[in-house]
C-alpha cells in the first residue's frame, strides 16, 4: 500500500502560473497563482482547475523535485476544467480517471495534493448537489467533502481503487441538518470525459458558446440580486448595478441563481441581446444586455 500511495502521489504536481498585470482576470484571481495539477496522460498531460491557468503567459510544474515549463492548452468555462501540456517529459505514471457517478453522501475518499502543500488525508462526502457560483457558473452533481482543507485548487479526489473522481475547486460554507460547516467543492470527473478529446484537439468543447453578461449575483430568500459587475463587461456597459434585483429574463420570472443561469443560457448563443427586467430602488428597469463570449475578453496563451 505504501508503494502504491507513493506512485499515486507522484502524479500530483505543483503548478505555478504567471499572468500579466493587465489581464482581464488579474484583478480578481491575481497575477501569480499557485495550486495543484494531476497527470492524467501518458504524455504528461495535466488536469487542473481552469482559473489557475486563465490568461497565463507562463506555467511552471514542480514534479519529483524539478521544475518544468508547461503550456496552458485549454480551459473549459462551463465545467472549470483546465489542461496543461508539459514542455519536457515528466516520466510520471498518469492517474487513471474513475467514475464519479456512484459517489454519494457518507462515502469516504482520499484527498491528494502536492507534498509541498499537504499530506494525503481521508475525507467524507458531505453531500452531492448542483452548485451555482456567483460568477455565472453552474455544476450539476458537485461533490462536497469534509473536513475542509487549504490548498484545494486542483487537488485530486481519489476513490479507494486509486482512480480520480473529482477535481478541487472551492472552499464553501454548507448547511447540513441546520448546522453550517466549511467544505470543499470538487468538480465531478465524469464531466470531463465527454469533452476531453475536444479540449485536446480544438482547445474548447464542441458546444454552443454561452452568452456571458459579466454579472456577479446571489440568491436570497427566493430572489436574485446583483452583487457586482465586471469592469468592461456587458453588464457594466448596460448599466446593471450592485443591488439590482433580477426579476425576469425575457418573460420568464427567475427566483434562484441556478434558474437565472439556465434561462440566460437558453436565450441563444453568445452575442445575443438578453432582455432583463430589474427592480432598482422600487423602480422597474428594463435593459437589453448584449452578451459576449467570455473567452474573447481573455488573453490567449502564448504558443510554444
């Protein structure tokens, strides 16, 4: 078992990404990002959480005590998965992709991070449910684990057969049986399988590009409120404001964050004008927000 653990841990690399100060995401995510990567391919292909490598000009991978340059190959905005290709041979056995379908509350799993961050630990699956992020992000069947841990970005959730079942994304607060607790959210690995080949060959998944507004929102008591807008985003250009209540998308009333996203994305592809009904200080405001493809605002990785 010890040799097996050592072999699996060698598949976890330390990832450091450098992003220009003027990058679209630098103000929120920083210009230097640190986390984990997971070797999933015989050629050294690395899976990580995409926000670590968004707009990165340089990616460095620490494996077996040496630092290797990498190329940010792809980032899927829908799932959050990112891929990095090392520019030198890593000579590391890949971690096999498992199945997240059978993972359920009460199960236990192993949490792996690069040894410089933390040792392996056992975690419990707290629950599985959809997760709606404040930044126009929605994941079906997200995996939540306890105890919460630091250095979650790109961490590997591994089943007891040694296969990868989830990718570390966030630290969140969850309420279970009336009690709040810290937990980590993992993106289910089954979401990667249908798009992996497209990410490798095309750099993006073969699906209709979703309309993006650049709005940050929260759900409170059956209502969706704007908490901020991204600089230079369609939401800012259309004069959406912090504190606005999003009442309708088109003629459909929205009451939850997940519903807001689903209705928004159903209006059509990126570039479509999205009609919104807002309530601002007791006054109804109607806006037509011209959406964009979010990737068009991001700096592209340099070719190597």
